[in-house]
């Protein structure tokens, strides 16, 4: 069992139950390359400040690089008695570099060390997740380009509402995921300050050059308060919140696709490679991947609640409760990343049953709002127009007709200002071509937004 320096303060050996309870190595070993990068930068700064010799720095750097290679090759033995990745690497370094290895921790605490490592890890993780979001947006955009001239119904309250371009529907998710990407970038920018040099809680009496390690590790600046630096996990909560919203948007998309792929809708077909069948019912084709995305949303929500709960009663300074942060950060990141990759694949393999959609497109009076706006152009107040159209819809329901099937006499009876040109405003396909407002989900605006998004995504 590795002997830790702080054990000299305590009498006897730690209880084996204590060793198992406090270790985090099983969780944080994935931080190894960030811990090593931070340690090399710290050792270089110590040498620059003449707190260690150049020869000692060379020995430390050589040993750390060797350790990194051993971990990557799967040859490194992780000993839980070391508690965490920081002490596991340091113990191995001492075996390789001797006294020089013991000097690495000069002016440093595990408190600022772990605060550094998780920031470095998250910075890379966010960059990868932003790439995954962009790839999902590209998949959505490609599908939008295929169906820009095809019309479907938009829904409110799960009831048919108004006709839109299928592209407009798909582009709505491009927008949602863009907000997710922006939030992740903002999180990365906020946390991109180096806590190294804050020590355990109060800084150090040694002449550490914090600007040196900050520059070496690519941070925008250094933390301004040591107490805050070692205990700040706001960025962790923010990151998990960002993952939670990503999962919320993925879950909404999944819910739509599950519903649209059902026999009752038959709007879309999902590629067989992303479905399963039933162990009992041979006819079944189940959208299990989408259902799991929907279910895994709760896993990330749970991580957010856990992270916020950890933070809510923390006294000032570092407390061991914060060791639990990585469990929830990693869980949220892993779940959101896996779900983004799965969603990209599913979207790429979706096909819309445009003939089926078109055949039922005019059911449900989806052109009613357009008829009311036609009356507005004839000088009728919208509230009055709304009532007129409502009466016409009720009449059509009783006669089992569509609005476009009413004759001119019936329209004149409802409103004398209605003329033959009304039929140009009726029918879902006509409505989808008629939207004029910027950002609408109609055909012309969807075509413009596809062009816009292609340019945006090409820049990345």
C-alpha cells in the first residue's frame, strides 16, 4: 500500500473500509493526461523560479511522459490506496525520479490540482461535443434540403395546426442545437481561467509565477481569489445543465420521431439498423434507440440535481464533497455525447413518407388561419375574421367538407367581402407557399434558411 505524506499526521493505518470509501481513482483516472500536462507546466514554472533545478525538472518531465505512455499502453497499475489520479501519478513519479519527484508538489495542493484538471478535461470535452452538435445539425440540414418543397402539418397541443415545409420542421431542431452549442462555448469561456497556484485554500508563500502556468496551459487568465478558485464548481453545474438541455432537445426530437414512425402516423421510416424487434411479436419494428435517448434524458437531469445538491450547503473553501463532482460531470458528458452520436445516425437514415403525408394534408382545417388572414386583407378585423372562419369550420364539420370545398354562395353567406380569389388562399400546399414573415416555416423561408445554415456550418 502506498504511503501518503499526510498519513504522518495520523496514528495507525487507515481502515480498509476508509480506503474503499474515499478513493476516487476508479472515477478520475480518465484525467491522467490533464494531470500530467498540469504537472509538467507546474514543474517548468518551479524551475523557472529556481524552486527546483533544471535537472530536477528534466527528471520530472521525463518520468511523467513515461507514465503517460504506460497508462496509454494499459501497462500502468492503478493502486486504489493512492486515492486519486493525482497521488497515483505522483507515487509512480517518485519511483522513477526519486527526490526530484517528491518536489513536484511544491506550492501545490490537490485542491487546486483537481480544479485545474477538470477544467482542462472539460475544455476538450466541450470542443468535442460542439463538433458532435455540428454533425447532427449537418444531418438535419441535409434532410431539410431533400424535403424543402414537401409540406406537412405542424402541431400544437398534439392537434393539427398549420401547414409547413418539412424542412421548416427539421430546421427548428437546428436552431435548438445551435443554442446548445453556444451555451457550451459560453461555459468553456467562463471556466477558462487557471486555478493553479491557489494551493489548498490561501495561495502560497513561495514566489510562484501563476501567469507562466496559465500561459503554458492555454488559459485566458488566472483566478482572482484562492478560496473561490479551489471550491468553484459553478462551471460543473453549468456544464451539466447544458447537457441537460441538449438531452431535452434530443428527447423532444426522439418523441416526435417515435410518434411519426407509428402506424397511426406513418410519416417517417427509420432505418432498420437503428431499430429492434420483439422477442414475442414477429411483426414489430421498435424505435428502441430513440426511446433510450428519451430515457437517458432523466439520467442527465439526475446528474444536475446531484451536482446542485452537492454545492448548496458547502462552507467556504474546499470540502471533500466536491470529489463527487466528477461522477456527475462524466456521466452527463458520456450520456449526452453518446446520444448526440446516435441521433446523428438516426436522422441520416430517416425517410419521410411524403405521399402519405400529402394524402392527408388537408384534414383538420389547417388552412383556417390563412383564411382568417385573407379576410384581414379584405379589411375585416382579425377578431371578427376569426369568428367568421370558426363558423365556417363548424359548418364544414357538419357537412363533412373541407374549407376549399365550400362554394361561393356559402362563402358569401358568411361574409360578403369574400370573393373567388379566396381559393388561392386555401389548401395546405398553397398556405405553405404563402408565408411572408422572415423565419416562418414555409417553403421560401426554409429554402433561405438552408442556404444560411450551410454557410454557417461550412465556417466551422
